[in-house]
C-alpha cells in the first residue's frame, strides 16, 4: 500500500477529480435558466412592465451567449484566474441587482439594469469555458461523453438551484437573487484550483468505460429524481420537512460521482494510477514528428496519396508509408511530383479563431447550429403560449419536462456520438444530422396539434436541442483542435441567440400576433365584441396582449421550423461528406463500417418507400375515407369541406400536369405539395373550406350579381325573356339538386 501523501497527490492530479469538479461547477453555472423566477421579483419591486422585463431578458440572453472575452482569457490566463473573473462578474452584477430590489441601493435607469444583468449572467461563460477546456484536454479520446455530461449539468442547474431555494423556505422572494449572486460564487471559488488540465496518462484506459457508465447512471437517476420531485411539488402541498429531505437526497446524488476518483486513488491495488503519473508523457516534438510522417505523404504530396493505405494493418501501414516516402522524396527532387506548400493548419490541427473563420467547415457548422438550436430555442421560449393556445392549463409542466429532456439529450447525444465515431468510424456531424431529423419530426407534431402531440413534441425537441450542445463542441474540437477551443466554442454559441432572435422574435411571434388579431376581428364581426372594443384590444399594453386560440396559432411557424431543421440536416451532411476521409481510421473500424453499410442501405430503401407512399395516403386514401364519413355524418360542414377539397385537388392535379416540365426541376416540390395537401385536408385547419369560401365562392358570386343588376335595368320585353329562361333553369336546378336533396334527406333520417 502506498503512502498517504502519494495517494493524496494522485487524487489531486487525477483527471476524474477534475471532471467531477467540472460537473459541480456546471451544476451551479446555469444562472440564465433562473431568470424566469427572478423576473417577477424585479417586476414587482421596481414597477416594470412586460416590455421592460423583456429588455432585461434580452440582456440576459446576450450575457449568456457572448463569451469571446472568456474564451480569449482562458487561453492567456490560468483557468483559476478566469474562474475568479467570472465570480467577480456574477457577484457584482446580481449582487447590485439585489441591493436595488431590496431598496439598499438607489434605483438605476433601465439601461443600467440591463448592463448589470448582462455582466452578472456573462460570468457563467467563464465557468462553462473553464470546465469544458480543462476536461476536454484531460479526456481527448472521450470528447462526446465529457461535453454531453458537462452541458447536461449546466441545463439542470436551474432546477437544482430552485430546489435549494425551496428548502430555504423564506417569504422574501428577493433572497433568490442574493442566492444567485453568492451561491455559485462560493462553489466556484472552492473548486477553482482543481479545475485545470492535469499531467499524466490521458489515453483510454479499461476502467474508463465502467466509470463513464457509472456517471451516466447517476445522470439518469438524477434526471428521474428531479422530474418526480417537481411533479410532487406541483401537484401536492408538501411540508417543509419533506422539501428539506428531497433537497438532502439531491445533494447526496450530486456527491456520488466523487467515488470514482476516490476509488482510483485509495483502493488497495492503486499502484497503477500512481505509476501512470510517473510514466513519461510523449513529448510534443515526438508527437509532432510522428504526425509529420503521414503529413508528408498525405498533405504536401496530396496528388500521390494512395487510397488503400488506411485499410492496411498498423505495422504494414507504417512500412508502406516509409517506402512511399523514399519514392516521393526522390520524385520530388527530380521534379516529377509537385510539392504543395501548406497554407495554414489542416483539419484536426490547432486553428486560431481567425484561421477557422475562413474555413467553410466552420461556417457550415455555425449555420447548421443556428438553424437547429435556434428553432429549438424558439419552441422553449414559446412553449407556454403553445400549450396555452391548445387549451392546456398547467403550462409549467411542459417547461419542466423540456428541461429534463434537454438534460437527457445532452447526456445521450454525447454518448451516442462517441459510439458513432469510435465504433462505426463516421464523422461526428452524423449525430448532429440525426438530432436535427428528430427535431424536424418534433416540429411537425407541434404543427399537427393532435391530442397528446404536445407531450411527444416536447420530448423530441428537448432531446434534439440538448444533443446539439453535446455534439457541436466535440465536433469543433476534432476539426479545429484543442489549443484555442475556448474561443471557437464561445463563437459557436452566438448561433443560439441569433437563431432565437430571428425565428422567435420575427417569425413565430409575428405569425402568432397576426392570428390573434385575425381572431379578434372575427370575434367582433360575429357580434362578440361591442363597437370600439377592438380598438381597445389593439391598444393594450404588453401586460394584456391579444391571445390566439387553436392549432392555427403555431401551425405555420412550426412548419417553417421543421423546414429549417431539414436545411440544417443538409448542412450537417455536407460537413460529413467533406470530412469523411479526414482522419486516419483504423482498419478494423473501416471493416466495421463496411459491415453496416448494407443494413443502412436497406433501411434507406425502406425510408424511401415510406416517403413515396406518404403522397397517395395524404392526397387520396385519407380524403376518400373522410369523404365517406362526411356522407354518413349529420353535419353539412363536412360535405362542404370535402367537396371543396376534391375541387381544389383536381385543379392542383391539372396544374401539375400542365407544368410538369417546370416542376421536374424543383427538388422540393413533392414536399411542398404534401404540406399544402396536409393544410387542405386536416380537420384542425379546414384549409379546403377556407380557400373555397374566401376565393372561389366570391368569384362565382360576382357574375350573378352583375346579371341581377342588368335585369333590374332591362326593358319589359327582356324581363319576359329572362322569366322564361329562369323557368327552364329552375327545372335544371331541380335535377342538379337531387343528389344534395338525397344526402340531406338521409342525414335528416339519421337525426
């Protein structure tokens, strides 16, 4: 058994201790998630209206996302110094807000309050960057699980801090602001000198897999526990003792991961970790030298790159590379081979932010993240209104649920992306494309608004959105290196508020306000509003906005979000195509990839057939079934809906036949047609009846009104002729109305 001093030293230099400390830092770093609980206190104390609170929310979002300074300082300063800067910002910003709210400091104008909120929330960018940079450098072979777990705990921090505040049981709601200013600062100060890159063996060890599985188990238990606690606190009136007990159990669950570094350092056969610290780490010169052996063949002499070298065993590959080096150097000396001069780093090497900004891969990843996470954040920001428009009373349940799914998406996204990279040898953006497909389906569920789809959509959007923040940082570190990872990561995070600003601030809110105003006009025209009431409604302040009811409120915006996710999938697959041969993949993984290509091909064939069957099902099978049901139902509205649909579908088919040569060159025409037909046929929207009433019927009435006007101004002789014609037309009308009379009689008999 080793000396206690040696074991303590191995514990302090254990990378798993750094990882656990990073988890604890992230567990208190999600300060921005608590703004929804802080804003009512600020609003009531300072007398702000909703628009002023929204301005503070924008400042919070900017502070949460703009981390350029944090990324730069983490490259220049030690990580403990960067963490202390974040502590100062957090304590200064929210501490001053607490003094103002409690009346201990004079009130400041709104712009100054926005600055304080920005400064306080911006402190968490230092916590995030320091935790991610240190842990990713300590676990370079397990970037997916590391990033996923750390970002997952950041997502859960709001629920954790809320539960701790509930345990305090204080009637002073402003105390939550004080806790936000002091609590995270104390935790980060206590862990500042532990969160750092450590020396020693950093490769994959046999015990790593079991350690990660243990951490994953703790994460799942923690998520399930928080979900159960939130539901119990919402549905039942619990005593303070029970709430304290729940919080103590939560603290114990957060402390459980410390068992991993303790076991590695203090177990009886703990000689291996100590010996690993004594093993000489490969020097930078040796690492760069071994990396440059392949670089000569594959980078500078790119024209002569052999395509089958990666498929060879390791020993045979090295021999083949040595022979090729000799031949290629001789050919280059003779002038037979053109030697390319390197211009900046290649994929996988260390990029600076400025070098990455001129690379197509970086901007493809940025816009893919903007479309994917931006659309997901739009749902998160509007989830309360979405559930309220569909008639749900307990809207906060969906907000709590999506936070849990967000956490599980981050943890699961990192785990699955690591399997895709390590076991199947595919680039990590494949996992990002898969998560965006999941989000596209989730947006479609929100658009359809069938019973229960709110729960399914919340699940899919939460998982997909959370997976983005486990996959994108790991993929960026693989493509652009770890040296400047902090600056690269903080630039990519700007995509999140940018997407939310565009999609939520312009698209979703604009469509919602339009539908709400249209419903108010319809209510007025039907007699539900007194004259002048609509002017009062439109002049309401932000506290009492117009409200929209029904599935139509977010139908168009959800379809737009789904389409944006499809575009994000395309961008992610472009990254996959560009980087699929970038890394040197072992022969075993190559063969494993070939072994699964055939099943994946079969799966793609099945998906293609299902896609081709969606058109006939939506345009013919379902309308045929619904038309038969309409004939048997007592309501005449169904007859009008489906007669109008068949008229419009016939017109659309004729138009498609006439413009076939043009539509052939539109690759998304089939998808556009499916969306249009879905709007026409689904009973939530009754699009066919809407089009017929507002466009077709009005045009049919105009000629009849013109004829009536001509008859009123015609001579007696013309009137006699018209009366004869009208008598003949009445006979024709009788024959035309026989089918309608039959249907009406049948429905009357049913009644």
